[in-house]
C-alpha cells in the first residue's frame, strides 16, 4: 500500500537509500515518525526520608506495569500475547523486587533503585549473547515503563501523527510492537535488532514490512517519505512516484503468487524440496499443524527446561512431545534435543562460570557433565514416539566432530529412536561434513549460529549485521560443502535457520543441494511460490552466481537480477 506524504524536510541520512536486514516482506511507502525518547531520571536524586513509602511506590509501579502488559496480552494475537505475558512475568520476578528494595534501603529513591535493578539483570542477559542476549533490550523498555510510572511521566509508546506512517526507532520493545495497529504503522525500521529479535518475529506475525539493523536510520527526520522493501532490506529516501508504484505492485504480485500455490514444495520441473515448519513451544502448535507443510523441521525442546527450577520429569516431557507428534500424525517431526548452556542457562543444572559462554559448554556438550539429562530426554522421546503415527527424527545441537555425531546416534538408537542426525552450526562440522554424516542419518544446518561462528561476529551487534547476513559467500560455501556430503552419501541435508525463510535465498540453497527448508509457518507460501517458478538447473546457476560474488550484497543483487530476468521472460512466453 502507499500512504499520503505530508510536507517535510529533507532526509538527514545524506544518501538516496539505506540498507538493513529484511525481516518481514512487503513494500510500502510513507512518512517517517520516530518513537519518542524514553523518560530520563532527573539530574539530582532526592534524599529518601521514608523507606517504606519508597518500597511501596516501587512495588506498586512494578505491579501496574505488569497488569498493563497482561491487559495488552489479552487483546493481542497469539504471538504477541505470548511475548507480552513473558514480559509481565519478568516484571513480577520476586528477585527483581528484592533488588529494588535492597537499593532503596541503601539510600536510593525508588526510580533510581528500579533503574539499578533492571540494569543488573540487563547486563547479565547481554553478557550471555544469542537469544537471551537479544532479550536484554526488552528489559530497557520494562525499566522505562516502571520509571515513567514512578515519575508521573507519560508511558513510553508509539507516536500518533494522525496519519499512517513508517515507524523508526533505535529498537522496539515487545509492548510497542505487539500493540501497534497495522493500519497506522505501515512499516518498521530499526537501527538495532536481528532476524530473531522480537521486532522481527512480531512484524512477521502482523504482516508489516520491516527492516532491522539499518545503519543511519535514526538520521531520518520526522515526515520524510521513504519506501521500505521488507524483502530486500533496501530503504529508499524520497522515492519517485513511479518507483513506489513499481515496488508496491511487485509486492502485490508476490502476495498473490504465494497465495496461489499449495502442496509439497517443488521446483518448476518437479524436483522435490520438503517445506517444513519450526516449533518453539506448544503455543506454536495449533498454527504450525494447520499450516500447509510436510512436517516439522525443527522442534525446539528448550521450552520445557528453561525458566524451570527443577528438571521436568520423563512423564512431563513425554506428554509434551506426544502432543506434537499427535498433531503431526503422518508427517515428519525433527526434534532437536536440549540446546542448553551459554545463552540458555538451566537453573537446575548450573555450569561453572565461563569467560566466553558462546564458546563453552552448550548444546550436546552439556552431556559431558550431565549425561543423565540427555538420557532422560531420549527416554521420554522414545516413549512418545512409540505409539505415534508421526515419523520422528532426533538431532543433537552443536555437534563439532564425527565422534560426537556417532556417540549421539548410538545413544538415540539404543533408546529405539531409529533416525538420528546432527545440527551443523560449527564450521568444523561443515568442513568435515563427509565423516560427520557417515555417523548419522541426516544433517540440519542452523545458519544463525553457523554465521556467528564462521565470522567471529556476535549476533547481538547490529554493526556487524553485514557479516551475519546469510547471503555471505563464505557461509554459502559451508552450506554447499555440507549438502555435497549429503548428496554423496545419499542422506538428506536441510536448513532450519533464518536463511530458509528467505524466498530469494531458498532457490540458492536448493541449488547448493539442500533437500528441505524449515521456517516459520508464515514464510511457507512465499518460499513455495519462489521455488515453483524456477527449474533445478536455474537453482544451480543461482547458487554458482552467489558463491562467486564478492560479498553478501553482491550475491543478493546478482541472484535477484537473474530471477527477474527469468520470470519476466517466462511471463512473455
């Protein structure tokens, strides 16, 4: 869609376009409106004269913010409601309230005590990196809301210029993204964030085009008109009318094409590519099961273990797994065993402090110290799979060597789980993919972690987003090397990272030899439609072009140009 552009000053970015990471497809033009700055503490902290009153005020503010988040959750869609409920739980954390009380008793006024307590938790999450590291920014918003309540200031929230707009922010908190109205906020641009951030997840669920990790986006002035392409990550400043028309029309055609295809994934000449869904918890189950997929390519089991004071019993695990297997009767379900440690610590199985948790004891490595944890999970999975009509596969995360792959495969088969595989998230596993796959039945590439470890680039750092781009030729080369090992052994190799959900990149992955792609349910149809327009030979050509490119941007541009040429030629025949 396109929206009217009010009069405005020129863009402060000093260039005709910006580029970031595309996380939610679509094209839209509209005027910029920036998120208001958060409340700031006064320069002078007042002296505390009534400690009890300060503690009551702080606890009341925490409760009010939690109540507000829960009220928002009640009126939000399922994805947003889950996020907001989790946010409310953070605010109600007794340890947070205790830390606030301690600071107040030490002489801090309530707003300063709240700021300090949230800061402690934020630093802890940020140090972990990965998924939990990305949640650190969420705490900033919760802190700002509680502080605003205590200072009697307006609650942080979305701008309301009186017309549809493109929302620009350093980053967005879940409460902001979950409560936005797509009729008013037609696109989202942030300077920070990544493909797995809450902004990305919720924007996709709302169908709002979004680009994150977009450098210099905060230089845009309120009111300047921009064209946001959530498929390419390009943001055009003061675009010409014909440019807007062409982009919006192309996005409309893409939506129509996606809606017109169904059934198993196929290239134009009939080459099969299994299209699967990712599941992060039982809350995703209904929507995932209803999607037009051939099964589950990544069932993350961490939801049963994280935020628990004690390990879930075999029975509790078995019942949860059985629910997923029942929902996908007759289809494949690939279960990833517990990926704990580093950014996903277990309260009941704390490891020693590590100087670099991302390179420490995580994933399959936790079984070195806690072998019974994996043992009980395999028991529960085998019990759930025994009477199931689903085809159950299991795989281990963070496999680095052929020996690790073999040990896991033997353990799985000893428990009656006949199909066992390994995640390829570490460059060593990709480089030695041939001997690794000899010890298992399949491989699955986790492109998010594989990119992080390949480029020694923290997924939390927006300024390194260009290195983490799944279009990086070095990453594609590792994917191709892994797929080749699968092809030579006659065993399947899939991709279950964010790369699988990119309709432009999907044909490249197929051209590299990938057999299956697993993604969020909302991405299935666009990927299905993209594959259906190209032959396997064309996919091979795209893969060769991407591998030969000098960088990620060049790879994307080369492939996009080739696809446009082929599809344009096909439409005129």
